[in-house]
C-alpha cells in the first residue's frame, strides 16, 4: 500500500512531470515504490525540503525496511552535484532533469 501524507505535494509533482514532459522519469522512479507495495510493504510519502521531491519510509509488518528521498534533479541543483537546494548527489552522466531514489 502506498500512503500519501505529502499534503498535496505528490499531486504537484505529478502535475510538474506532466507539464515538463518528465512523466517517463517520474513513472520509472515511482515504480520502485509500487514494487515494494506489491511485495506487501507499506510505503509512506511525505513532503521533503528539496524542491519537487518527497521523503519516503517503507515498512513491512510494522518493521523498518528503507527510507530516503524521491529527489528531483535538474539545472537548479547542478543535476545532483551535492549542493543546495537538494543536497543530494546524482551520478547520472547524461545530466537530464528527473527523479531518483536516495537512501
């Protein structure tokens, strides 16, 4: 089960993906949550401080499995160079805007 506790942030991110022709990146990355959900895990999504991004927690039978960020990278953060505003590193050599999972 995927629970959206992001207070509308998930819907904003989906709209951004559609508006900027990034649904492929969104869907490919979000599918990882769907995989965990299909295996009986509970995925909780929350707003994150990073723009166009979410924080997530994954549990199974009440036990911790994984947590981290569903982080958007683009020119505003140097495509994940570790600096502000996402403070996350992305090793995608193509430097294309899109989402990645950080744990």
